C-alpha cells in the first residue's frame, strides 16, 4: 500500500476559468481530505525547478512557461493509497481520453492544460509537497 498523502495543484488555465472552487469541491466529494492549500504564482525559474524531472523532454519549455503564466492553487490531500487513488480520480492526462466525471474530463482544456497536476509516486509526492509546504502548513 502506498502513502496516505499526495500533492496536486490547480493549473493556471483552470484558475483563469474560475474552476478552482469547483475542483476543490470535487476533490472533497471524492473522499479526499484537503490538509493544506495555498494560492501562489510560480516564476519561470521556480517552474523549471519544480518540473526539472522533465527538463530533457521536448515540451519542457512550453510546460514551464505555461505553469508560470498565472496563479496556481497548491494542495495536499489525504486518503488511503493517495497517489494511486488520486491519479485514478483525476483521469488521463489528455482530457479527451479521461473517463467521464473525472476532473480532467470536466475541467481540462487539452493535454497541456489539463486542469490539475497529480503526483506520480509517493516519492515525488513528498518532494512536491515539500516544495510548496513545510510541516506547520499541513494539517
């Protein structure tokens, strides 16, 4: 069984479209407990650091420019086997391929602007949570 916490964020396009509250409501309705949340804006350098794992990929520049283009909502959620449960809950990376009712199907614009980020492993969830939050920020 995996850990009980994972990291997510509402991405800039979803924020611009006013989906933040609806997404956060959907998260809690899905049985996830929000234990930390804050609105922030990444600089280009911060986005490059956060997504450094993808720095060799052809989409890295486009991704980091997009992620620094407006505010995000950084969130830590809790649920049993959180990473796997949350990734299933948000749907496929491409909203067109996501199952009906998933966050990405409901709120995603396209593959790059798919409404939310979801950690892909327990290890990355810890790294990503620690990037945005310290222990006193998580309840």
